C-alpha cells in the first residue's frame, strides 16, 4: 500500500476521532436526523442496491429486499422509535450502606468506531452496525469487503451523500487497507467474518485495549427428531440452508436426523429445494472463483471419504453456480465436517439417541446457531440445557437474526458481544456508572479509620448481615 493511501486513512481517522468529541454534546434529535437521512437514502435508492448486490452475488431483487434492505430499515426504525428511552440514564437500586446517595448508569458514546464488513450480505452487514453506531452517538469508518466491490462502491457513494467525512467515512481496498486501519487506536471495532480473521482483529485491538464486537461463524448444527413435522421441517431447512446459495453464517451447516425419519426427510428436502430454488431466478451464485473452487474441493473430499450425493452436486464454474446439494454417509473425519461450509452443501448424519448428538456438538467449538425440530418439549429442553450456542431456534432456522428484540451474536469461537436493536446500542456505548454522594455525614464515613471499638463492631455487623 502506497504512502498516499496510508496518509488518507490516517487523515480520515483523525477526522472521525476529533469529531467524536463534538458528538458527545449531541442530542436525541441529532441522532434521529442522521438515521432519518440514512432511511430516506435507502428507500430512494432501492433499485441501485438491488443492482449492486446482483452484480456481486446474482441475488434476486426480492431476496435483497428481504435480507438486506428490510433488515437495515427495521434496525433504523427500531432505533429511532426507542432512542430517547435507550439514551436515558437508568437509576440503580440502592442499599442501606448507600443511604443518601443517588446512583445511575449513563450511556455515553464510545467514540470513533471501525466497522469491518464481509461480502455475503454486503449491504446489511456494513450498514446494520452503522445504525447502532449512529444511535449510540459515535463516528465511524466502514471497511466493506473487496470481494463485493459493486456494493462496496455503492456504500461509499451513499455515505458521501449522507454524511460529512468526519461523521462517517468509507475505506475501500483489501487486506492492506484493513491492516492499516487495525493499527489505529479506535474506540470500538465491530467485525463480521470468520473466526480465523476474528482472532487477528482481536489481537490488533488488544494493542490499544480497544473493545470489540466479533460476529463470527462456525458450524451450526440442525437436529430433526422422530416427532418433528417432516414436511414443515424440510421446507424451512431448505429455505434457510440454500438462501444466498448457502453463504449465510447462521445457515444450517450439518444435519442430524433420527434414523426413523431419515428417508422421509430426504424425500421432502428434494421436493422443497426444487420448489424454492429450482431456477436461477430465485437462486444466487457464489461470490468468487476461489470460493467456488473451495466448495468443489469440500465435496470431492467428502466423496473420497465415502459420502453419497442424495441430490444436487452440479457445479457450473463459468457462472459460479453450485446447485443445492445433500450429502449422506458423510465421514466425521472429512473436511466438510471440520470447516464451516459457507456454501450450498448440507451433510446429513443419522442418530438413534439424542445423547449422541449432544456429545458430538459439545466436542466441537461452540456454534453461532443451533436448530432443533421436535414436538417433544423434553428433547427441546435437553438440547437447550446441555449444549451451548450463541443462538437457538426451535422448529425454524435463520429467523432469529432479524428478530427486533433479541441480542444477536455468538459465544467464544462463534463470537464476542451482541448486536442489533438495543444490544447494538449497548455494544457501541460505554455504560458509565455514576454515584452522587451528599455533602456532610455519610454512611461511608462511619467506617473510616481510625477503628474504634464501635467501628469494629459496625464493620463486623456489616460483613455478616448486609
């Protein structure tokens, strides 16, 4: 990366860092105006968003509306409606030892924030976190993905038309630009991507003790037991797995199905996947030749180790397309059971006892999402209690991501921190604890030294009973 680019990045950082101090004086109205401008721009440029995302991922306009545009607009509207109450200081309950004081939590902006976005939902996963950053009163620099270059260019245009550079800026580029941004002392970093890159981001943040929100991925298991409604489960799994050609961090990654209903589920998955994604008008492409080759390699390795293709498996390298694919008899030692697939292949494994599945999941890194299809509350409760995942959905998939009142995020390997709605506002805020003490006599003074007998008695009483 040349010196001019480095200088430009550092200049942008200094602008947002300095302006962040000014924004501390901002009001609810100021933040709402920024959000309103963003909302209006999105509504007025829907066609351009459709076009950019299609060029990057061949995604249908309707899918872009549902999974990119609507999700961001919902975030804006949720924040705008609730911002006044979110920003209000929250009183803290007191106790006898704090008689005479007032205590509360004050929500202040963290400051200058960095948002590093991925390519699979290139608009939503860049602009969604920006909504939370603005709602919390911050400035921001967005680094969108170089792989979704058309959408990244559109985000650059959008921010230039809505915001001043010191409010929100966009840095285009690839790895070098990201590395340069990560050398700077931002006040918060919001990263969405793989666990491998998340570790690099966290290491860079640690040098400045910068707080982070890491929205990562992992292998999200899906369980279908013998009591599940098989047709309903198959339609939901097919939709969520092959949405965006499987390039979804919360998509079902592998499927555990009770052996008693295996054949019925396979039959229904064939029917439902054909109905939903049987033509290119409703089914997108993979992002790049490199990623297309990786998906082919994963399938070839699984087949070499004994897997069978139940349906799909057709690869079109020229157009970066790969049909919805179900594999059975998959070896647990194959790469496809070790790596996050992030593509349209679904490995199927069978089980007899739910404990087998729970043990398998618990031996793996904690997933971002876990899905259970069952009519038995005992099974649902057992899985919920005995496994750990960032999120869990019962009798559906993927929907939890867009729920307006849920904190979204992973745990350990699948993420740190939560996002969306109020959780997003909190992620970009410093929860400042404030105590206001009275002047003169206070309860605290009763335990100041020197320690007379009466003070010793009072301290002993306090330790035992308060």
